C-alpha cells in the first residue's frame, strides 16, 4: 500500500489543501510559491467564552411548553440564538508562510503510507523541493526546504482575530443566521506577544495568544539554516500543557532538530507502518481501495489516544478568515458517532479510544446538564456542545434532543461488543449506559394506554426548525434509540449482576412499537411518513446503525421497503454522508453493485482532491441540490465502515463473508486481513472465482462462531487463542 495524492498546480482553497496530522495537531499545505501556507491547528484550541446570557426560560420544561404551542419564534429566540454568537467556538492556531523569490507553480504530493508531503516549486522545471510532515508521536511539525537560504523567507502569523477593546454588543438576528457567523475579527483578544531568540545553532521565533484568563496558546518555531537546506520545526503549545509550556515547546523542537533528520523521520514512519499493518483490504477496484486507506489515514491524523477527539473538521480548522463551519464543534445528532463508526472493525482501537475517554471525562458535565436543563438525574451531554461539554444551542430539535445521548452512549457498548473486554464492561460501558438510562427514564411520561413516551419528540433535521419538526406522539428516531437502550441495559445489567436490570425490561415493555406504514416503510412518526428527499435517514435508525431489525422474515420486507422508498424520493436533498448511509443499507440487503455505486458517487462528487468530505455536490453534477462545501469528516469514516460491511459482517456470532460485493470483485479476487468482529475475533478472507473462498479466524475469547457465504454455512466453537482456517467453493 503506497497510495499518493498529487496536485499538479497551485492549491488555492484551504479545504483542498494537502492534509497532515498527528491526532493532536494538523497542517494544511496550500497556496503558491509566492505565499506557500502551512495552516496550523490543534484540536483543543477553543474560545469557550459565553457571550450569550442564559435566560431563566432556557429549560426543557419551557421547550416542551413552546413546542406544544407551536411557538417557532420564541423557540428560536431562546434555544437557537446562543449558537449564532461568535463564541464559544473552535479556533485556528495560526500559519507559517514561506515566500519563494522564484517559481510560479507548486506541484504537491502526499504519501498516505508515510504521512508525508513533498512540495515542488516550479517554473518550467523544478527549482526547489520541500518535505513536510508531522511527527506521529512528538506532535512536532517539520518543514525541510531544499533551497538556497537567500531564495526564500519565512513568516509566522497569528489568525486574524479582532482587537480587545473594540467589542460591540452582539444582537441575535433570525434573518442573518448562517453556519459560520462572521469573521475571526468578531473575536476580541489582546494583541499576541512575540519573541525571537538564537540558541546555539537554532533561531527560535514564537507568539503567544491569550484567549481567556484561564487559557492561552502559542506557536513556536525553530530554524536550522545551511547553505542549501533549511530545517524548520514547529509546535503548537498551550497552557493546557502545564507549567512552562512555552519553554517545554522550545526544548522539544531542540531535541527534534538535534536528531539526524532521517532518524527522526524513520521513527515517524515506523508508527504509521505499524498503524496501517493493523488491518488491510485488497480490492480489484483500486479507487475504492485507495479511499479506504485514505479514510484510515485521515482518522489517525485527526484522532489519537491522549488527545481530544476530532470535532467536525478534525485537526484542520478553516483558514479563510471566517469562523469555522458550524463552529468546528461537537455535533451528536450524527457527526461524532459516524466519525467514530469504522475504527473498531478496522482494528484501530487506540486511535478511537480518545472519544470514549473524552465522553467519560465529561460524565460530570453531563450530569450537571441533565440536572440544570432537564431537571433530571443521570447523564446527558448537549447534542451540540463545546470541548468542555457545555451547551452551544442551535435548532433544539436536535441540539437539545435527549435521545442523542443514547447514540453516544452506544459507542461504549460497541467497544465492549468488539473487544469482549469484561473489565471495560463493568467499569465504563455499563455504568455510562446506566446513567443514560436513568436520565431517559426520568423524562418518560406514562400515557393513557400505559405506554411510555418523551414529553416532546423530533427526528434530526426533519422539517428543519419549524413547528412541524415536533412530532407526535413519538419519532421513530427517538423510539429506536430508546428501544435499543433499554434492551441493551437489560442484557448487560444481567451480565454484570445488576439486580435492578429487571427495571430496564419493565421500561422496554412499555415502549411503543416502531411505526411502519402500509407499504412496510419505517415512518418518521406514527402520524407521518417521509415524503420528500432528506439528508438524515433518522426514520431508519432501527436498521442502520442500530441493527435492531435483522434482514430476515418481516425484517427483510421492512428493509427492502425502506430502500425502495429512499430510491423513490431521490437524492436531491442528500449530502455526502447520506450516500454512505445508503451504501450501508444496500450492504445489509446484500446488494453489492448498488453499495459500490453509492460509495463511488460519494468519493468522486462529494470529496475534494485531498479526500475531504465536502458535504455538497460541489462539482454540480446533479446528485444533490446542495452544492455548498463546508468540510466535515463523518462521511469519510462512515464510507470506510460501509466498505467494511460489504466485505465482512458479524452479528451475534454469525459471520457473513463478502455479503455485499459486486460480482466483478468475486471474479477478479477480493480480500481483507485482520478486520475485527465481536469479542475480539479477527478475520482474514480471500475470494476469487475458480479458487474458492478461504478464511482464517482467530479468537481472543472463547466463543461459538457461524460462518456463512450465500448458501454455504458452517460453525465451530473456538477457544481463546484458537485459529480456524477453512474454505468454501465459489
């Protein structure tokens, strides 16, 4: 595997830039030889200042009251308005600019395998070369410029923040709402502090920027100059790094430059080789294979153990003078969950654990929000939130939906299911799910017919933020998540010996059944079917990703009907991730041709030249009416997961090998290695017409396993550590 991305000309927009990252920090390389930009970012650089004054009416009780009354304007003024203040928001860190005296064109190459970029300055021929990368372990960026030292200059710049003392009263205006409210100049800070010093062979330059009384950050650079080569190292530092954080950053740069450059690079490259060795795919469709590796590259570049998990833009906050799209925040009505959807099957546990650690560390914040907003016990994080777990506001139909808490809680159950880690189950998974169950149960109201319902319900982004978005008596989105939660709590509660597990069963038995219309299609609510194209398949949550409805018997009828209905409604209101969601549905159905078609559309028309999911059909090819391009990452990871599901599915001990691949893939040969299944099971498999299907299964924990391919099926009981190798004819 040595896939490369090549840009044959200058890159003129930040979201098409060459992306580098180490999980904690990132860099976008773009621009022209006259101004080559290295746009720098770090996941935990936020302005958490709350400019909005929370009114007494900012409560769940008031939201229910206004929703029942259909008071759209009042809901927006109280619950939506906070989102459109300039802060809280994710911040870009700053940039390095390299100005070359010659050249008119940049040719850029990104090596996925080495997580490294080569940038060539050209006129007619190559003049200079630059190698740049971010050390996988040290979070130090390296820019190695192979050019005479008098042939270029380097400039360190802060973001274009506003100046403290020029603040204006911000007035919320419903008419002026937009996904990025204004420019960085709306954020008012004291001027950055600058410094420069020569220590030994290195010239250090830095700035520090105070954001609040409690938080400052900075960028420090160190430069080693030789006649024909300059090594420039950079690091983003912050007060979160502990005392003497600026000095620590300088010392780390010194240690990096003290090492021989190829030795330093070898350490970095070794980490990435080991990472990509954790799983693999081999496809006759080279573009599909490349995109799977690209998604895995972007994942590790933006998510790493010990670092903050990826927000909407990961480690690549916008560098265009504006506040980042959707504040670069954490959205729990889909975005964070899909961003962390593929890593377990891809066997990248450590890189994904940062999300679980993050949620666990915010458990007290979730309890506080449940108590103060919902007047309820248990744990609930806001559906749209800051890095500190504080509420940001936005359309309350999803930003304040209590059901979103169930979706993020499911991430703990999934980790347990794919690892079989009993200690994790007892110490984290079940306790977190239990706190979520306590919260949801407290909100439920018993109806005249004995069923339990939430006092108000919605389905994310259905009917936008209008009065119609409040659905009666309950949405399938909310209901599917609640049915998943209480069923899972009963199973896991019994497993850990919780005597209160029977209470979860009592609640589950009082929940209504999912609403299905006369055509067997899952409805939005019992009173409404989906009758227009829509980006969010929230009515079908029970099928994917919750997997509550198996593809057999009546379930087969329902899933087939749901797919036909989405096909009927068309793609006009889809965004990129919708195509990946549809690929999942086709994968469950076993339709490999259509699953592959959806992924091809996604990667060709909804991803930029660097692989970034740009949301809209930005090439305007007619696949969607959305042609905008705010960049987010969830589509990339959900696409990788959809491809994995085409190759390998495991549910309750049943393994389906190559359940949804195109016929051509069988003919030409397709394989994978070390994809992770339930309870720490690892599977290698290869299929080719005329050669049959071969597999090897290794079990970390003792378990009964059934393997199926079309009409062929066999089963075995594997002890911990046992390997099972066998085959089917094809």
